[in-house]
């Protein structure tokens, strides 16, 4: 992931971002709110960027 991030930065990409996606469920009871203790957690990362081309010579 870091290699891809650096490659994008070095090759004309702007607004390069790495975000993590994580979702956690909560159990809500009267006077008691906490994360669900037993759950399947799926997480990952999203790498995004905008590719910018240099202006053409006139």
C-alpha cells in the first residue's frame, strides 16, 4: 500500500489519500451502551487519488 501511495505521489497524482474502513455495531440498552462483544469484523483500506496531466505545449 505504501509503495502504491508513493508511486502515485511521484507520478503526477494529487489529493492522494489512504482511508480505513471499519464498522462496529453497538448494543443499546437502557442505561447501557457498548460495542457488540462477539462480531465478525471486516476492515480494509481505500487508496484514492486524482491523476493530473501536464498542460500541452502550444
